[in-house]
């Protein structure tokens, strides 16, 4: 292979790899929900599928473990790799999501690889740091992208192999993340509508669906039948209907709040929605693409947690609009004169800046590098070395005759890549705020089934350590409509809002310990209550914010 072809292949490879830049920005901290997921997975592996809640202090609460398969995957990865195991799962699934999304956009863009790579890279820079976390949503997002990809491949005909693929994806989704399972069937509806409602005859939309409506009806039936293949049957399939849209959950849970302009994420979301609407007015699209995009907008406007769906599935019309884009033309640099003195000065300044920044963050950088497996380190090293050799031998840098300048350029590139670690959140992952208090209890009390008060957020880590808390982040589990026993979530809300006195609340339960966090009503009141002893107090961080914990124990016990 001659040097020109080798250089061209190198550039195409580097452009393709740019899709995966988003992986650099994935947080290496465990999401708060991971602790109850690990507890779920551990329980299923040890005892099978529960029908009553096995974690909290409350007895006999009817329970559907709607994320059981995701929980098992996370638990097994935790057994193999400790806290790095679930994070490794996130990286693997995120890579699969990027590949699947690229294939979908390439199909939407009618084979245009350039725009597929460019849009994938841009979208994933936002999606990876915000939504690629240790939650079941990563599995459901991958399945939704694959579902739309298969639907796009089946606009002319649905083969039996694709029917089978849809069936298997439905089985996986109902077991990985049952709460999101209905959306898989909903994604089929825009294709059915385009087939039945011929708005293209009014010159409003394009019509690209040749598959008959009976094929889509059969597909919906298959997805529905596959949904029954889960341990909880119809209860898992209808989990969304009685667990989401609840006013109390929407008030208490931040991710269920609607999108607003109050934060940068909301501003980005509204800007993207406005951009899409402008595109819809400038060119005709297939009706099903417009419906999918508008549907994702509605989901995103209703809850923050759905922004990931909008930023992926909602933006696929962008690839179609720019389907004729062929990339930036290369500039002719043959006659450009290089000011060597200026280059030397600028590269020395860049080296000094990067060097100082790396020196200041050397502790976090070294800790970050310690977390990377040796095989990955070696692979990155050899790829970097190979790229440098190819560029030095065949690339533009070969035209620079001065060896010092060439070395400065190479050093600048290496330090630029290394400095990206400052964007990787390479500091030590944040421990759960409840960790020190839980360890104190376990070290000083050997009784089984210790019952403790915790607020909403710290409860799942206590459960992971086999304590039995009052409540945890699984909000829907504590609704009476689901557990058929008591509306515990409402009771907790009443306590936190002082709708009931804390003395009345505590008289209903027999707590061994009370683990309170700054901001909780009990955090302050119990310090002045003579019936409770403060046994531990410390400061820490909760969701990146300064907080504190006070651990109390009833004196009467």
C-alpha cells in the first residue's frame, strides 16, 4: 500500500473512531440506584424471584422486581470486578449503543457514512456523560435503538428472521427493564400510522412504508406475547400504568420533574427541539420519523429522565436532513509558509500550560490510571505509537524539516491527549453518604435484621449491607397501589413536610438506629430530644453537594 492510500485510510479510521469520543466522558462513579440493584441481583441469584419486598423493614409488601435481569448482570459483574464491574458493563453497553446508533443513522441518511459518524459523535458527547450510568436504562436504550433500526430495515417487508428478532428483543426488555417495555410497542405505531394515514397525498410528508398494515399488527401481537415471558406475568407488563405519572413521585423525585430553562440541560434540550422544528419546516420527512421525534419531545418535556431518548431517537431526522453532506473539503497547504519562530513560541506555551495542569492534577491522574486494566493501557499505548509513526513517516508533519519543531509538535499532541483526563472525572469516586454510619452500626451491633430509619436516598446502601431501612429510592415500591399494604411514601412525605409530628411518627415504629442526613427534619430535632442519643456525626458529600450525617440511637433500648 502506497503512502497516500495509507494516509487516507488512517484519516478515515480516525474519523470513524471519533464516534467513540463520548466514552471518555462517562462517569466512573456508581449511580446511587446501583446499591438496591445489587441487592436485587444478589437476592435473585441466592433465592430466586421474590413476590414480597425482601429489602426494607416493612413485612409483606407485594413486590414486582421489574429490573431483575439488569440487577443480576450488575451483581455478577460486581462479584467479578468489585465496584469496577458495573462500570465496565456501562462501557460495554455504551459501545454497543454507539455502534447501533451509527448503523441506524447511516440507514436514515441513505448510506451517508460521514453524516452518520458526525451526528453519532455529537449526540454521544451529550448522552454518554448524562445517561450512560449504572442503571437499567442503558439496556433499554440499546433495545430501542435496535428496534427502530429493525423497523427501518423492514419498511418494504418484514422477514421471519426480523419477527424473531423483535420477539427476542421484547423478551429481553420485559426482563431487563419492564417499566420501559410498553415503549417498544409504541415505537411500531408511527410506522403503522404512516401506512394507514396517507398524508403524502396531500403533499405534507414523504411515504416510505410498503409493508402491509397486517404485518405491523402481527408484529404488535408478537411483542405483546413476548411480554408474558417474565416471572411476574401481567404485573410486570402493566408496571408503568400504576407506577409512573403519580403526583407524589413526580413531586419528590428530581428526574421525574419536567424539563425547564433553569439548568443548562434544559436550555440544550429546548434549543435542540427548536432546531428540529426548523428542519421540519424546511424539508419533507417521512411521517413516521416526525412522529417518533415528536413523541420523544413529549416524553422529554414530561420528565428529565426521558431526555436520553429524545437526544438519540428524537434527533434521527437530523441525519436524513443532512444526508447529502460529504464532509469538509481539504485545504491546499502546499503554498502556506510556516513561521517557525512563532510555532516554537506557541508550542512552548502550550507545553508549559499542559505540563502545569497535569502537575496540579497528578494525584487524580495517577489514581485514574490505576483503575485502567493493563491490557487497555498497552492497547492505547501501541495505537498511539503506531499513529505517531504513521504520521511522522507519511503525514503532514513530515513536511516540517526542523527536528526540534517536530518533537515539539509530537509532545504537544501527546500532552493534549493526556490532558483530556481532566474531563474524565478522574478523582476518586464518591462514597455513599451513609457508608460511615452503616459501617459503625455493623461494627458495634451484631444483631440480625437491624431496623433503621433512613431518608429516601441513603436507604439502598443500608439494604446492600443487609440492614433493613424504612425507605429507599424505589419510590413506587412504597405506594399502596403497588404494595397493597400501606402508602409509606405518603407517610414519609408527610413527615418531611411536618404534616405529622416526628414524635407521632416515631411512636409507630421500633427503630434500632436513626440515620439522618442534613436537610431531614429528624437531623435537627433529634439532637434536642432526650430520648435519643447521638452516637456518630460526620460531614460528607451527597450527589456532589456538601452534606452531613447524624446517627442516633434510642436511649430506651
